[in-house]
C-alpha cells in the first residue's frame, strides 16, 4: 500500500472557501446548470413564501367559524373544531379513549415488529404480540365485555379504522399469500393452476372492483338469514386482494433462494414442510421484508378506497366533517391537507425504514 | 420416486401404507382434494346465489344489455342518448376509461421521465426539488389527491360569464376548460388514412434498412426518413382535402359557453390526479433504469470512438430500456386500474356507468363481471405482450 493513500481526506480551506467550492460544484458547474439553478431558485421563491403565509402567518387555529372568516390564510380552526370527528369518526364521543388506546397498541405492535427485523432478540416476541394484541384491540373497539359498552362496528371510523383495515388486511393476507406462493411454485399441476389463476385474476382487476364485489355480491353468496356487515365484507375484500400481491412478493423471495438449498433439504431427508419451515422460508422471508413493508404502505394508502363503498376511514371522516356544517364546507383544502399530512408522515417514515432495511440486508450479502 | 423398501430376500409386495407414502400417489391425492374443495365451495356459493336471486325475483343473464338505459352520461366520445341501450352506455364508459388512461399514460411518462432524470442531476437544488415532488405525491393516497383536485378545480376558476383566458380562444371556467377544435371535414379523414399508410410504409422501409445494414453495413437514416414520410403523407392528404381552416371556437352565449371542446372538471381532476401520482412511480423507474447501466458502458463506447449521441442511442438506452420497460408497463397498468377511482368524483368511466346500470337493473353479478372481465382482459393482454417483449429483449447469452 502506498503511504499517500493513508492521508485522511479531511476538509481543506476555510468554511467560506469550501462553501464556494460546493456551490460551484453543485449549482453552477455548467451553463445549463447555472440557468437551471436560477430557474429553480425563482420557482422556490415564487411558490414557498405564499404557502408559508397561507399555512402559518395568515392562518388561525381558533375553532370558530368567525375566526376563520376573519383571516385570509388557512383555517386550521376547522381541523381544530372537528379533530375528534376526523380522527375517530362517529365513535361514541365519551368512549373515544378506546379507539385511541387501540391505535396506540396497534401502532406499538407495528413499530415493534418492524424493529424486530433489526434486533433478533425481539423476533421471538413478534408472533405472541400479534396473537395477544389483536384480541385486545377487538375488545377495546367492540367492547361488550369487562364493563365496556358495546359499540357497533358501523360506528367505527377515522384513523383507527384505516389502521385496522390495513393491518388486519396484511396480517391475515400473510399466511394466505404464503400458501398461494408455495402453490405457484409447486410441481402439482392442479394446485399450481389454481394458485396462478387466483393470483392473476386478483392482480388484474382494480381494488375498487373487488370492494364492490365484496359489498354487493357477498350478501348473495351467503345462505338466507346469514349476513355479515359492511366493514367485515370490506375487510375480507382487502384480505383477498392483498394476498394475491403478497404471493408475488413471496414468490420473489422463494426464487431468490438457491436451488442447492432445496436439494440440501431433500438430501437431509426432510419432508416438504420440514425443509420449508427450517431451511427455505427463513431465508426467503428475510429477503422479502422490504417489499412486504412496501406492500403494507400501498395497502395503507389503498384503504382510503373504502370511502367509495360508504365506510368512514380517515379520508371519509374528513369528508364527513366537511359536510357536518355547511359553514365549514369551504375549508376543504385544510381538511384534505391535514389528512394528507397524516398519510404522508406514516407512509414516508415506513418507506424510509424499508429502504434502510434493504440496505442492511444487502450489507449481509456482500460479506 | 418410489420409497418402497426392498427386502433382502426378494421384492416385498406393496401394502396400502406404501402407496400412501409414495410421493406421486400423494400428489394425486392432494390435487384431487384441492379441486374437490374448490368445486364444493363454488357449488355452495353458486347455489346460495341462485336461491337468493330467485327469492329477490332477479333474473340472471345479459339480456338487460339491450334494454333502454334511460340515464344521461355527461360526456361521451360516441353518440349516446338516454334512449340508447345499456350496451352502448357501457361502451361509452369503456371509451372514457380508455381516454383518461391513454392521456394519463402519455403525460405521466413525460413528467415522470423529467423528474427521474432530475433526481440524478448534478445540480443540488434541482435534485432536491425532484425528490420533494416524488416523495410528497407518492406518499399521499391517490383517492385523496383526486378529491383534492376535484374540490380545487371548480372553485379555482370563475363562472362562465367572466371566464379566464390563459391563451386566445381557450376558456377556463368552473365548468371546465373549453378549447377550439377544427370543424369536421373530409380532409381529416384523409389525414387519418394517410397516417395509417405512412406507418405501413415506414414498417417496410425499416425492415429493408435493417436487412441492408446486416448485409452490407451501410446505415440508413431511418429516423429522418420515417419522420419525412409520415409528415409528408399527412400534409399531402391535408392539401388534397382542400386545406380546411375553419375552427369551432368556444364563446359565451347567454349564461353558458357554446362551441369548442369541453374538458370537464371531472375529467381534469382524474387526469391530473392520476398523472401526478403515477409520474412519481415512473420517475423512480426511470431513475433505476439509468442507474442500472454501469459507467463502464459509457467509457467502452467512448473508447470505441462512438459519438455521445450514438453511444446513448445504441448502447445506453437499449440497456436501460431492458431494465425499465417491465416496471413501466406495470405502472401503466396501475394507472389504468386506478382510473376506476373516477367513480368517486363522478367521471363516467366504465365502473361508474356499470354501477348506475347495476342500481337501475339490479343485475349486480352481470355488471361486476363485465368490468372485471374488461380489466382482466387489459391486464392479461399487457402481460402477454410483456412476456413476448422480455423474450425479445432478454440478453442472448452463450
């Protein structure tokens, strides 16, 4: 090794000099780039100050219609006045601590599961957490036991509904998707055909058509006298839809496991399920964690579609709040921006985490 | 693979357990069980459905398609009146879906490519702006974005009386945008025919040029020749048709605007929402496509003495296309499927028209089966095309 290579690549020159170099290199390194930089700065100056003025300077948080009429900027008072309607829908007002608590429990389990990928010590806790957590959430939301008053699920709404629909959707779709992926890889023609047909049909149609089918056709499928409510129908539709997408994610993982691993399992005399459980799936599932998180993000965004079949998730609750009082109707921008901010925060942070995990997993491969 | 044990003295006869332990026999049993379960479940659902339909006095079948629809559709690309039948109404919906999907695909490709390239720019501020655009719009549900545009557009523009004119003869009102269009004339039909002839001629010239290039190594300026043939033929057709210049210009008459072509607020919100949302995904596809080509390829082209433009066209683009086109098609399919959200803002797409049909006739199964079949057909055609394309583009290895 040459000695010169060991020189630390430390900063050279004063802060001022370095920033001049940085600006030259990153903003004005060619004619075209200089023009682009000036245009971009002009664009930022044109668009950002009015937004800041609208959102923060000329805005009001006072939750009255009079205060909103008095300002030229954003009327966050609409969100402030209707916050609990937007967040919890029409859930009984004095009971709203229950969906709040359910949401915290659910959020905690999600964060812990995602963190579990990174910290092996927590991995053993993931499944027990879900097994205990889901009934706890169900009890909190429905009530009817332990002195909690019963709340019909037609009264559920807002952010907890969005979280529950997407989380339960992915948790139940997980085993179904895994079975479908294994079925698609199977060398039994009948099982393979059934899996392929299911996956391709579901992936070929929009989610909204599956939801319409769930809300209109499920009642026809059931025998006379048996009925399931709208929320459960939508939830089943979401599970069936997500399973097809997860199956393709899992297939990617299964295909990435080298053939030799399957053969090694066979040569150890393991049965199909043993070699799957002990050899193939641990490797395949590790690979598909980032795309699974991405599926969860799109599921979370797609849950808003239940608005169209008449459920009040976060987006539906915003629309409900806008309609609740004709005076508020004109503050739709504030309502939508608030909902968009919540969706953005959740999706963006999960997206970053999934990108980070992907990098971490690739680090392991390189070794 | 038989696992039958062979006794040292001779062949032991097979018992039932041996058969049950045979992998092939098991496979057959599993498959029979799976098919039987599916058939049973299907039969159970169908019999329930038939019983329910009978109880509700709904007749099954697609006969209703010939009945009079008797509902209006706000925008249509073909002749449609409430007296038309349901089949025509569904056709109108299908064409509206195709219209918004087609324009959306073109626009999101252009915008997505710009932002995808911008994310790799050496210019810091351009790069950051592109990142903000992509991250913001891809992390907000597309339905929320549609609602947002649909709330903004009718409120942002004035009533017809004081319509806003961004360009001469283009009017923006709360009822949408009005643009001037040429008055129908035979010349435009001629131009259409000329364009089709031009495509056929270009196809054969292209074939001939490739053959000659392979045989003799002589290049042929195929791009310029194709452009010349296309525009030349279309221009000749226009001149033969008498070069019509009459335009249908929108103008205020009474309280409303007459003439021109109306782009409804519903259409605009669906188009803008879908385009922006999908363009963020296209940008990521474009970015990874460009990044997938190693810099060594540029250097190799340079050391062969190729010009930068030729290196881009002959070496870089074909390689990044191979990476980018499959996910790009996927995004196009997603856009087409997401166009079904138009039902939420009242744009009469296929799903929206089918739902009206369903509510009027009660033929839920038939209406849902029609739009599912249409979307499925679109998806399967695309994936067949993709398989063919992948085979054609796949690396030919030793």
